[in-house]
C-alpha cells in the first residue's frame, strides 16, 4: 500500500484528510512543526486502525521538509498523495502599504519554497509508481487578493501558479495536481466547510482527477 503525506497536519483539516484517506487503505505520514502534535495525531489514527507516523519539519526550512518526506518514504513506503495545507502565520497578513520586501520573505518561504521542496522530493517516487496526486489547499486570497492580507495574497498567487504549471506539465505522466480554495474559515458543522466534508472533497479530487482549481464554497461566503 502507498502513503499520503499531509504537510501541515493538525487537528482540523489535516486530521480529517488523514482519516479519509486512511479509511481507503492509505498509510499516513503526518508532517508538522511539532513532533508531539504529529505523534499524538498518529496515535489517534492508530486507534482507528490506520497506519500513521509523525514527522517534524518547518515548511520554511526546505532541507528539513525534504528530509522528513524522505524518512516517511523509508518508513511507510512510496508517497502517492501529497497534501500541502499548512496554516499561514498571522504575521504574513499585513496591509499592503505596510508590507515591505522583508515582510514577504516568510510568506514566500511558506507558500513557494515549501511546496516546491515537497514536490521535488516526492516526484521521483510518484514517477516510479506511474501515478500520484498533489493537492494544494489555499484560502480565498489565492483567487481574490485582499489588501489587508498582502503577504498571503502574493504568496498564494505564486503557489497557485506553480500548482497550475505542475497540473499542465505532469498530467501526461499520470500525476494529477489540484488546488482546493477554501474561502474564509474552516467551520465545524458547516455543510461545505466542515473538516470531514472538505476531506471528502479532497478525496474526490484525488479519485476523479478532473481539473485544477476547485472551490469548497462561494468566494463571498
């Protein structure tokens, strides 16, 4: 069996996606800045009969992220699905006229260097399998820039472009790349933005392999 690597694994969407893919037979690699958080989540999944392990890495450290994914491959097996869904830091969300070039370093490391490092690490394994899926999860500012959230707006736009280029370039190799836009907050109990509902959407994106950009809800919601 192959593995899904969830980058930015936490108790909300990351956990829900891990459970959804785990129910389908995937082993789960949970990548988080906190080893303890990743280990605790792996233990919860194990209690549900899902093989899961936690790995610590900061997505702003490309070498550490690549090393975590390499270890996950060694311990769990080939990574067939990569989900990149860490939650941006609050300091990335400054008004545009207050955002300097220094303020953009963090968002770019987070939303560009991180995804590129992760994809480059898992792509050879996907090619060896002859299949794979890369799932990017972003907020609404990836589509409609927000003047009060300049860092994430700029960096998400770059991440979106990267993902779209991958989608077009890798489709012929059996590797699907998709993006899920979640406008606003993830809301437990919401009919479209509950974590379990979003996890079902991500599973459907992996399974149906149709199109690049998908919306969890209307942009003005």
